[in-house]
C-alpha cells in the first residue's frame, strides 16, 4: 500500500466520534487560564464571539516563542482574546497591532488589555485591517489573519511584503468546519478559503502546513 493510501485508510478509521473524544482530551490537558482570559472565554461563549479559544491560542503563543517574535500584526481581533496571548508572547519590549472594524469590540478589548497588564504593548486600530496593513512600512515577525473569510485571498497578497524572512503568516479557520472537503461548495466563504489554501500552498515564498486543530490553522513560514 502506498503512503497516501495508508494515510487515507487511517483517516477513515479516525471517525467523528474519535475526533470529538480526542478534542475533549486535548482541551482537558490545557492549564487553567488567568482571570481575565477565563472571563473573556465566558463572554465569548455567552455572546457568540468567535475567538480562537485556548487550544489554538496556546499554539499561537508557542509559535511566537519558537520564532522569538517581537512584532505581531493581527487582522481581526474582536474582543482581543488572541491579542492578549500574542502580547504575553512578545514580552515587555514587543508590540502587537490589534485591528477590528467594530468600535464596541475595541472598547471592550482595551479594558481587558489594561486588566491583563499588557496595554502598553498593544496598538489598537479601529477600521479596515487590510487597509491598515497595506499602510505599514515595517516588516513583522508574525502576521495573523482572522478577518472575514471572503478577504483571505487578498490578505495573502498583502501579508507577504509585510513579513520578515523566517516570519510566520498564520491563518485561522482554514478547514471551515470541514466544508473545505465538500464536493462542490457554492457559498462564497468556503470558496474563498479554498482559493486561499491552494494559493498559500502553491506560493513559492512560503512553506505551509495546515494544523488540523479546532477549525484548522494554516502556518506558513516566509522563505
Ligand atoms: C473571528 S473574529 C476575531 C477573533 C480574534 N482573533 C480572537 O481569536 O480572539 C473576527 C473579527 O474580525 C473583524 N473583522 C472582519 N473583517 C475585518 C476587516 N476587514 N477589518 C477589520 N476587522 C475585521 C470582525 O469585526 C470580528 O470581530
């Protein structure tokens, strides 16, 4: 049997029940979050704010630690949950750019940043994240993409020139609850994610892997 066929066979065996159980196990392994992060998780659940959650947030922080990242540009920050994880990762001298088009999200996020003791590391921008990124002159260690899915292909074009060599371009929701595996998807968000994933894997300037954690996290290293 070829490697591809072995991989497929083991994947079939790894059915949805197993995925659910493995997910529960992974979440049970996570250390308790501090008061502010725990409160944000509760708020997000209660108000249906789509945050990355603690399992993915931990990967984000770990990737920042591994690459000794000091500057992070985040597209789509909502109430600032992932932003706080980045802020902890970059350390006192680091800088994180928070961006969100919703003023109320930004107000709430600001309050959390102060309480988490990381407000001085975070620059808050309310408005279009893609426009703000395109106005930047500096190169970042990490660009994190979590905006509306239709914009993903455009974010790829904008992120590349703003990343340093060896920097990371990270994107959430690239498996889109499994809809990327549908035969002929018709909705525009799934189509945009499919286009994005294909282009990211094909881009000669990046080395990409999709981590199948939660809703799928694409991690691309700039060559
Ligand atoms: C998935 S949420 C971000 C969650 C956040 N990254 C976290 O995990 O804590 C997406 C956010 O992106 C914002 N957004 C979507 N498109 C945007 C754009 N073009 N510019 C700025 N913000 C945008 C929305 O307002 C929403 O709050």
